[in-house]
């Protein structure tokens, strides 16, 4: 998957994580309706910060991988 479908919100500081994200990126479809975002955080409804490593979206499904 290539930009703009793949969006790196914040580059990883860790080589192992960059390699893992690259593996995911290479194996995702590069066509509509697929999109993916990597390395971002958000605050949930209870005020907790959630760290997301990759978030692929197929249009019908949203898959979140967080650590």
C-alpha cells in the first residue's frame, strides 16, 4: 500500500516497529476502499490515552492494533 492510502501519523523511533509496519504495509491491498494509518494516539471516552500502531480500514471493517 502506498501513500495516500497509507498514512504515517508519527514515525516510529524503533527499528523493529518500523520493520513490522513495513511488513503490514506491503501486504495490504493498494486499491479502494482500503486505507491505513500508523502510529497515533487518541483519548477514549473515559479519558485514557490509547496508542495505536496500525489501523487498516477496508471500508466495511476497521482493524485496530494497539500496544
